[in-house]
């Protein structure tokens, strides 16, 4: 089993984890009954992990959202779908690996699923451009969503990107235009759309597949107009002030739920989704099926009207305070 990468604030757990592993090794090498001692240490480790993760700051949540072992789009698709066929290409000469999609089935419901895809190691991250999609990626996404609309397949999207690729070539190929087209066209689609922020949702790169009837978000995911590092560099010309920016940006699930930007926060296992990916996938599957049932009960026109109204409500201010109604 691959060793989990530990974050800075998890270091108090290291000694406990090492003791637990030593006792397990002792049990394997001898006939000594250590079950009671092992149970006590595991209970203590679980309690400490819960205490740590229940008190995370926004800056620490960013670390969890960016964790290299956090489940990705393809990880979730593999677990929650009974069938899955990946589709490729934007029909304009590009097949961006940073954004993947295809048709599948969740339970008895055929759906189209697509999302940003990061890599597990340096080689794969380079191939997938660290989940930062090019214009071709967003055009591929739009092609697949139009396919879903034509065949009446609900659309499920998974958001996990620091932002759209901002290189010179991407700008030359029309990055802003590609994302803007997706924003416009997703409002007219007749099928239900559910988006989930599974990791880091950054800037227009996230919005390019984020216009949805329901926007869900995992407990330790973040969703932001700009990374805290970029915000700190702009406001204070000092990226080291990113933790201050993270607090001010209100990028966590509870904040965004209060602001009316998202519709639900999904709980994570103790220690984050990378500690228990199958449990996380089960939580996500249940939430998606519940939301799909609600949306499929609505008529097409009613669903489109509600989608439009949902985004029109965002950002309203009354006497200096945000209103989500």
C-alpha cells in the first residue's frame, strides 16, 4: 500500500501512526495478544484526527483540497458508475487530457460525466497539465454536453482545477472565448446538470463546467475566484500572505453555502477523502442520485428557469450584507 503523504498539521499523528504500525508488526511476528492496546491507540488516533480536521483554517483546507492522493474525477467515475465509456476530442483537432468525459450509468440512470483530471505523479501531471484545461478541453466538454442534451442524458461534472491554462498558446487559441461559450450554452441545456467541487475549484477554469442546477461541494474542497496566492500577490504584493487572503475570500463550503453560491456541502471521512476514498465515493453517489431524482421531477422549462434564477440571485447586496434569497 502506498504511504500517505502527510500535511504539516497532521504531524502530531505521525508518532501515533508509527506506534500502531509497530504493534501490528509485533502481532504478525509473535503470538502476543495486542488487540486491546491496538484498539486504544487506533481510537485515540481517530479522535485526534477528527479534532484536527474539524478545526481546519481555510488555508489548511486548501492543502487538503490539493492533496496529491485526493480522489480524482476518474477515481470517482470508476467507483460510482456501473458502466463508463470515455469519449475523446473536440472535433477541432484537440483531445485535452486535463478534461475528461464520457457516457456512463449511475444505478439505472444513464448520464454524461465529465471533469478536470489531475495526475498522481509528476509524469502524469505533466501529461494532464496539472488539471488546467486548454481551450480544446472546454470545447470537448461543450461537445459532450451537447451530445447529452440531444440524447436527454443528465450531466454530471466534477470540478478540480487551480484554473484554466493561462499560457500564450491557450490565449492564442481562444481560452476566454471557449469558457465564455460554455457559460452561455450551459444555461440553455434542457437536461439536469449537477456539478461537484471534488478538490480545488479555481477561477474561470472551474466555471467552464460549473453552470449547474445544483452545485455540490465536499467539506474540505475550496471554490474561489482566484487562488489565495494570486490574491495576496495582487493586493499586498506578497504571496506569503496567502493564509490572510484565504480567510478574506470565503472559499470554504460553509461560507459559500451561506452566500448562496453552492447548494450542499458533502461530509468527508475523518482525515479527508484521501483517507477513505470508497466512503467518499459512496457519499457522492448518494448525493448525486438524490439531486437527480429532484431535478428529473421538474419540467424542462421550469428547470431552465430555476437555473437562470439561481445565478441571477448570486452577488445581491442589501445594506452591505449578502443575500442568498
